């Protein structure tokens, strides 16, 4: 007998916890198998057509790629215009992205790249020679070069560019605001 909250006596009724009969009579290995199948079916029910997920992002990552920062050569006296680094034997250029805030149309992008690749001035070195951080590139392009049977990658920002040649060497170039204005002329 137990006592109630008011002090009276209560009869004790034996309490037995109910157990599922099916799992009690099955061997332990089968129990584990059933539990595993249950979780697998739950997972496949929720992930049937959702896996894998795809994300389409047309804008390149901001800043310089990590491999470009790591690949810097030691400071050297190599200073040359872009046209000497990007060989004049570029067969074709595939533009992956251009910023609509900077370029009006594809014709302007084409003129910009032709002028940039022919630029006889500027400052190109195998080390990053500017201090400011860079946002999202204004342009990203791949250049196919016939004399080396390779291709290069060009990332451009206003007044700055990074170019990875067909040997994997990164080159960093900059030019003046006046030259940038000339490159962007319509």
C-alpha cells in the first residue's frame, strides 16, 4: 500500500511495462538489421531526388585565388608590360564572366581585352605589388596560346590583373587610371 497526497492509503496495482512482442522473440542480429533498414529507408525517403544538390554561381570568387597568393616568386627585377607576359600568339579568348556594372556589352569586353593584351606600358611582376584587397573580378577569361600549346587564365579588376600562364606561373600587373580609361573607351 502507498499513501496518497492527502494521507490516505492507496491499493498497489502491480505495474508491468509493455514491450513489443515482435522484437522480444527475434534474435539480436535481426533487431539491428531492422533498425538499420528503418534508418536507411528514412534517409532515402528524404534524399531521393535532392542528392546531390547543385548550385549555379555565375560570378567568380572575390579576390585572388589562394594558389596565386601561394605561388608568388621572390621579389625580382622582372618588370615587363602585359603584352610581353601574355604572348602575342593568343589564338582565342573564352570569356567566362564580365561585370555588367563595368562593361556595357560583349563588344566592349572584346575591345578591352584586345587593348589590355596589347598594352605596352604597365607593371607586371611575379609578385603581388599592391596592398589593397580586391573584390569580385570585373572579368575572368581563359586564353588559348598557340606557341606553347597551353592556355592561361586572366582575372581583371579596374587597374589590376592577375594572369596564370600555360606553365602555371602567376603574373600580377597594374596600370594607371588614365590607361584604364583608355582601355574602357567605347
